[in-house]
C-alpha cells in the first residue's frame, strides 16, 4: 500500500534532485529519506529513481507517481481539513426527522440554539410519525429521529439497537368545546366521555385512545379522524366532539372555542431522541441531541 508520507518524500526528492536536499527540505535525516524511498519502491513493485552519482532521476513509473501525487496529497489535505472542521463543529450536517407536534415545539428552540452555538452545522428537517421515523433512522435516511412511545408499549424492545435520549413525559389532556358540561371541571375520568363523539388523531394516538377507553369499559365512537392536530382542535372548538391530545400538540396551537381538562388516571407518552450508536459519536449529532434535551427541559 502506498502511503501519503512516502509520496511527500518522493515529491521532495524529485524537486530537489537528491536525498540530502530532500532531507533538508523535509526536516529529517538523509537515511530516513532513503529508508522511506525503499519502502515506497517496495510498495510500488518497481524502481522509481535512477541514482547517477550525486543526482537522482525519476524512472517512468516515478514520473507517473509524482504526477498523481500532487492531486492525491491535495485531496488528502482537503479531506483532513474538512474532517477537522466537522470534528470541531465548524462544519457538519445532521438530518433530523420529527413528528409534527415535536417539530412545532421542541425542534425550533433546539435548532435555533444549535445554530447560534455552531453556525457551520447545517440541520435539515422532515416530518414522520413513529414507527416510520424509526425505520428511516435504521435505513440511513436520517441521523436523529424525534419519536414517542406510550406507557406499556412494546416499542422499548424495538429500540434496543438504538441510542435512546429521553427528553420529556408528555401527558395526555382532554379537549372539549367551550360550554361543554365538563369544560369547567378540575379533572375528569376517561369514562365520563363514554357517550361522546370522538375526534381522533394520528393512527398511533388513535390506537392508544381506543386502548385507554376500552380499559375504562367502553369503545369510543370516533366520528372524525385526522393526523392534523390543528384540525382536531378546530373540530372540537366547533362543537363536533371531544378529543384527548398530548400537551405538546396543544402547546403550539391556540385552541379557539375549546377548553382543556385534566384526565385521570394520567396517561403519558415518552418523548425521545433516537440515533444509531456510531452516529452518537459524531460531534454534530451529539450536539443536536444535547440541544434537543435542553429545549425539552425548558
């Protein structure tokens, strides 16, 4: 294998015409130059220099190697500088995927702080709900996935191969129209909504809603279902039904015509940031995880 340090010696010998002059230019000894040239010729499998008295002349193979060495060494220098910039967070790229309510609450604060601290680091954002976001991470389509899991879910086992950074516990709250019989209640049980029309959210949240209601002894009558949380809040505000949503989903939307109520017993979803073990060692990815955690702690 041809090593970069040997190419640098070859270029110095070709430019100066002798081992001793090359040694002075490189700041090493003449025997060291001779030893490295022997190693390079051994790697190349052919002579690279013709020794004529005190002068050195390149063979045809030596000329070819010197010609390519300039580009190789320049490319290596550029690569070293780019890697150093990434390692020092002067550059870098992070591909982030998040579920919508995380995109509108945690992500903006985290990315603004990340940009202020490391302006050379670029972050792209796309939206996807788990488990699709977790699949994207494993398939190499993103570097960090903001995801969630409900209490008692089996997703904990599915994430065993990933680095899991817990961020916060997001409690589910009830949402009722203003003027609803329970609008002024301090807290309600899920069973008090048994006879209501329901407006359900994303498929995973919808499944959790059905499980919670069934544990309370009834099956919810879902009249409307949408992945758009503002649409859920709008439908509730128009008096078309009730809903149970995560607090993060309500935080970024002004619930016009709707009121929130505390639901007992408490049901929470855990918000986490996920990445792959190798990616967790990348400085830009680690910084993104740190800033997401700080945003969640506010």
